[in-house]
């Protein structure tokens, strides 16, 4: 069975072309000098970031850009007006491969350093903690270069574990019966499985080819005792139907679908699964405990 999707058409309004950086969309209604009533969402993956400006009252996407070098956060050039605007809120998600999940009943704030010992942490790495979901905390690290890039113009208190944003986007609506969720952003693969509303598995892997995507999917399914012939696999992220990253999954598994959750209101022709994790930052409220 091939991946099912609501739409296969894309509309791109490209106002800026710098290397691979691009505005996917810029609504002429948005004025950086009058940014109150809007939220700035930033998602950092490795040495690049994507961002979106969301109108809080309507949930409407006003601006959406991708593949900007992280140096743009330190010394803004093409995004200077957007990043410096006075928003109601700013939320920054950071992908981290080094984290540990601690159940609520075991979490103690004063033991943060001890939790950090479970991570592959260098002396200069920055240790942060978020409330991951209703039952768990996540302790994660960010490297000093990323921390410095964020701190140049923002506060680290605005930082969220990127997986938290994705999980929030997944939980926004769950029409499927206990599926295996997969999110692909750059070279990062995230897998999530919940049972009866509780987290049973979450992890992030770095991959380099479609075979590794399939390998990690099968490995996790086997660990969970899932029959992939009977389990829905729900995809999201920076992927499309034609993307070779998901060819193996699409060719070999019978129940593969794109996530259809609409966390924000997108312009006509845009695909909701491609902005799910970034949009999920808008659902991350008051649970950060840095």
C-alpha cells in the first residue's frame, strides 16, 4: 500500500534565496514592527534552523522559513527584522541525541546533575530539563555552540526539547489505533509509541540512508512486539511522497500514512505533516523547568 496523503500539490512563495535558505511562505499581512499577538517558533536541527511566525488568536501561519544557518541567530542578516520583533512569546526547540526520560514519580529537581551522568556529556555542554508529557520529564544536553547561538539574542529558558514539541503535535489528535509514529527532520529519525495514552517508547537516531530508517523502524517494532503488517506507521517531518528517505518503508510496509494533524492553520496547498514538530512548539506551555 502506498502512502496516503490529502494533497500532493505545493505552493511556495519564495521571497529570499540564500544558499539553501528559503521562505516557504510570507503573508503580506505580517508586519515585524507590529508583532504583538504573534508567536515566534524556532526549531534547531544540527547547524541549521527553521522558524515560523504564528498568529496566536487564529493559529494562522504568517511566515515559515527553513534551512537557515545557525549563525543567523547570532548575527541576524536576512532575518534581522523577524528575529528582533516584539512577540507575545518565543519558543525554541532543539534536537538532541543525548537525553534521558525520568518518570514523574522518580524525578527530583536537585538530582539534575545525577541524571546528567546518564548522558554522553562533555564539561562545556549545557544540561536542561523539560516536562516531556503528563507522566515524564526529559533531561537533555545541548552543545556549547548551540547554547551560545541561542543565548546571543534569546534566553535559554525559552528552549524546549524538540521531541516534546513533536509529541505534543502527535497528541493534538490521535485518530489511529496505537500506531508507530515516525518523524524525520534532516538526518534525525524519531520514533514514538504510546499505549492507552501513556508513553511506551521514544528515541531519536541519526541515519545516513533509507536502509537505516527501515532498520531502526524494524528494531523498535521488534522491541515493542509490534507486527508491522498490522500496525499503522504514521510519518511526519521534512519528507514528501517522492522522498527516497522513506522509499523502503513505503515499499515494504502495508499501512503507511502521513500524519494529518493540523496544529496550525496553513496556507492553501501546504502539507501539515511537514510543519508538525515546529507547530507543536505552539502547544508547549508552562511546562519548561530549566
